[in-house]
C-alpha cells in the first residue's frame, strides 16, 4: 500500500465523518465527497491493472464472490431497475439521477474490501479517526449553538445566514438556536463506542472527552431519533455482554445466577440502565422545546349578569399548552400516502414505483428510509437491503460460534449499527452516503472477522 493510498483513505474517512452532506467543498458540479469517491475507485482499479491482478481474488475484490459481493451486485443492479421504472413512470429525470447517485456510493465497497485490513488500513485506525472526528463535530456544533444562544441572539438572522453560507446550507437550526448537522450520526456512534470503552476500562482521553461533549452535542441537536437509537444501542450492549459472559454456562437459571454474581456485569448494567432511564425525560423536553405552543382560552363568567353586575370570575383567562408535533404528523402523512401508492397495484408493491416518486408532496429526502426503499424499490429491493443487514450479524455470529471472541469494540459497533437501523426509520441515513459508509465498514469488518477465523481453523 502506497503513501498516497494511505493519505487518500485518511482524507476519505475524515471527510465522511465530519463532512455532513458532503457539500462543504464543491469542484464545479462535483462535491468533495464525489471527487474522493471517484478517486478512490480509480486508484484501486489502477492498483489492479498495475499488479496485473485481474484474476487475483485477494486483491481484485470485484471477483471475490461471497454473499456480500453478490448482494451488492444485485442491489446495484436493482438501482438501475429503479431508474428505468422511475423513467417509465414519468418521474423527473433530475430527481431520478439524484436518487441514483446517492445510493451509488455502495460501489466504494470494492476498494474498501481490499484496503481495510490489519496489514493495510486497520480497523483501529478507522475507529480512531471516527472518535476524533466525532469530537471535532461535537465541539463545532456546541460552539455554533452557544454563539447563536448568546453572542448573536440579538442578530440571529445574520448569524444564521452566515453559518449556512459558510457550511453550504448543511446546518439545520432549531427554534432554540441549537443546531443539527448531518455528521451528528457519527457523534452518536462515537459516543456509543467511547461509552462502552470507558465502562470496560479500556479507554483513552478522547473517549472521556467524547462522553462529555458528544452527549451535550446530541442533546442540543434536539434530534429525538438519536435518543431512541442510543437507548436501543445501550440495551444491545447489555444483551451482547450477557451472552458472551454466559455462553460457557449451561442452563438458564445458572446463567442468571452467574450474571447476578458478576460485579463487572452488574456495575456496567446498572450504569447503562440509569443512563437509558433518563432518555424519556430528555425526549419529552426535546418535544416541548421544538413544538410547544400556547393556546389562550377565556373561561365562562365574563358575561354581564341580569342585574347589571359582572360575573364572579371577573373575566379570568386560562392558559393551556398543547404540543403540535409537526414531525410526527409529517411522518404519518408519509405512511398513509405510501400505503396508497404501494397498494395501488401488485407491481408497485413487488418492484416499486422507481426513483423520483412523489410521496405526500415530497420527491426527495423522505425521513423514513425503509419506507422510501419500499415505495421506490419494492419488496424485492427491500429484501436485498435486509439481506445485507443480516449478513453483518450473521458473519459475526459464524465467527463467534467457531470460537472467535467478540471484542469490546465489536460489541460497540454491532450495537451502534442496530441503533442506526432504528434511527433510519426516523431520520434518513442508511440510504445516503453517511449511513452507507458506516454500513459498508461493518460489512467489510464482519467479513474479515469471519474469513480470518475460518483460516485459523484450517
């Protein structure tokens, strides 16, 4: 692996982790993320040609046939089918192209399947980049929020326009002046990885910093989906820890007794449950901060009595508070309209209506990824996505059953991935380069784990 390849991969991952929607820097019609994507694929293909590795499956991952490779080939093929269906259904060509380019990021799996390895670009190096990137994004978003709430509170509009000009319209300000940034996904993942590392006493200074600043950044983003994903990830950590600890023990009662005697497990369990139990309160506060509205109602008694005297109430007013949760209402509209679309004909349900489909007045950026996939790519497309999701867990399961141990980091990654699968039903991540990148990293790492343990057995 050359120095250029190492630098390219480092820049590629850092941009993914901190670059938000990938539009911070533009080169004409291409964004920095698209340039890095193309450069990585071209560099990898040049390596194959230079080494004449056309039939070398160790290097040429395009011909390394395993379930993941086959699944990705089928998925990419189905992307083209969705383009054709969308075009035949008369959808806007510009929207079809946008939808296709967004998911075409899956092609980066092939170079990453070669480069990500202990001998070349290691897992630990990627995780280190992710943790530091999460800290940078957390500090940046906290700073922007603090400035918006304090220094620029009186001239917030000017601050708002300046920051969005600077960040190429990639920041989303809440009514409270807090800010959401698409790279908040990696702030959440960094928080999960660092929290588990600290609880297992295998941490660095950046892990401590992440627990503090990533938590603040997530809370100030006022993104309720992050809280739900975090809770699921926490319980996934507990379940995987319990399984790893008790697998050598036979009998459910003995497993339970062992866990109750394990100071390590009980301490970690209590801390994680306490952390998770605070989420409902935080969720409620986020809802009130974003959607609260006041309704003023006059109570009876303000009218003039028959004798010309005022009623006893003196015209008092009672103030009620109602929550107009626009976010939930919008998603309900998406669900209802999607149901109407996919049930309009069997073809819509099976193969989808193609890219560029309008759902409840929106043609792009649907907040519910799996619903978006089902409508545009049908049951066939959704099944291929689900197959690849399951492969991640299956590969780790096969390696584990063959005697491989699940490390603290691997438990954290699987838990964060489970949280992502929940989160993408609320905030769209898995079918754009931000979520796809983490998904691909997990696919490669899971396959490497399975392959390396298979070689050890042989």
